[in-house]
């Protein structure tokens, strides 16, 4: 069966995702732009461009119920193990353009080495000489192929550490990252979201400005002098259980976040903590980027990063104020479940939990 005939048999719902140019960052490589050129209401041609040169092309089509989309590479790329990052860029672009698709059928490449690390299954199709590769959305977004910078990841063996509370000593934690550690294009906002490690040598003035905004200081209680906040960040640098990051849109600083290991955190004694549970706090300091769509994007991106950073992490925990209804509504939209309420020394808190499988199954990225 020809590719055109297979696409005709696959015809279904129109492509309703974003159809312009997206950006992708294969780990260890230069940025790749993927252009989408619609050919009919149900199909489009994808063209991957790097440094002004077309490096790969593909066709995409939807199926009737919208649960599945079909991708076919139309060039020689994708059949060698070294092509895996490039194929991953095309797959991410396809999922972005088919937001309701739960899986992607890559035609005739079930045995291609470039897809071994991407596909959950390979099944033959009628008239096809080679099996198709089936890439599940929920599995694809757990793979650290496009969004994490490899130099910031340092997976550690399960060695017990002596640094932490004596009653709940954690494993040895990896070093705090430096520089940009995560970057992902957000098609619904038309912008690139990124995280980089905070550097108090260059970020102190901005950090001080944000912490002294009344709407921020109400929750963070860090409306202090630059000298005091410099000491706060210095203490953080010496603490292996947490680190701070600056979140940006198109490299413009927008917010500050703290990522921590929950077991040895103040939250640890209030529930049955596992070794690789993570948690986070965050604020939007740039008032030009307030609003629900952007704030929810941060919730999703933070959770995505923390699950990617440590594959043994099964849960992301949190402890917002129990009375902070807006915060809890964001949690619900990002697959965080409220487990209970409890009393911290400084507030009445809600214990929230986001489980890995539910997040990747339910939350669109």
C-alpha cells in the first residue's frame, strides 16, 4: 500500500493544533525549527530546519477519533541511531499539532534504531513491509531527549548520606546544577520557557526586587535587604537538599522557584516520604507575565522538569496554604491531588501530591 493510500485510509479529524513554526532543542545539539505546511484539513508536511538548512521532512495525518495520529518520514533521516534526537523533534512537533492524540504511529519504522528509545510498541499494518512504531504521548514526555541539558543532570547511585535529619537520612544528593537546565517551546503561548540556576552574583538585585513586592512578600515573608537576601541564597548554596532557579519566557526572567528533596525538607515529617520525592515553591516576580494561562504553564513545566530530572521520582509533593484557593485550583489543573490538611508551625497547610503516571497521562504538555 502506498503512503498516500495509507494516509487516505487514516483520514479523520482535522489538525487542530498550532500550525506555525515550533522550536526544539535536542540534547547536546543546536536548536531545530519545525515548520508546518498544511496540505489539506487532515494532513500537513513538517519540515525540520537547523541553521537555515532543511535536515528532515515528514508528513502527518490524524485518525477519525483523534486518539491517534500518523507520521511518515519522507527522507532518509530516522533510520540510524544518531538520528534519534532529530526524530524526537519531529515527534514532539507532531504531538503539538495533534493535541488530542494519545499516541503517534510512525509509519514503517518499527525496527529503525532511531526509534528504539522512543517507541512503546511496533505493529505491522496491512500492506506494509515493516511494522509501524507506536509512540505513546505519556511515555514520550518522560524521555530526557529534548528538554533537559545533559550537563546539568547527574544521576547518583543509591548511597546513603550523612547529611540530613538523623531520623530520615536521605540518599546522597547530586550536585546543584549550573546554567540552563530545561527548555521547552510552548505552542499555546508562542514562547520558550526555560529554567536556569540562580546565581546570586548576578541575580541578587532582581531577587531583592521580586521579594520586596507586597504581593510576593505576603506569602514568602522575605522582604529584606540585599545583604540579608544574599545570605539567604548563600545558605541555600550550602544546602544539598534544595536549589533555586530563575524561570524565563524567551530568556526574559519571569519568576523564581525553589526545588527540594521532600524527605529531608521541613515537609518530610508530615507524611510517609520516599527517598526521591520532590517538592517546590514558586513566585511570579515579573508583573507583565501574570495570568492563569502563564501561571499554569509554570506549574506544568516545573512538574515536568522534576520528573525528568530523576526517573526514580514517583511523586511531587507540595504544602500550599490550605486557604489559598487559587493555588489549589492550579494544583488540581496540573494533576496534584489534595491529600490532607495539617498544621505547620507557621501556617495551616494542604498536603498535595502529583503522581508520575497520572501527570503524564492527564496533563497536556
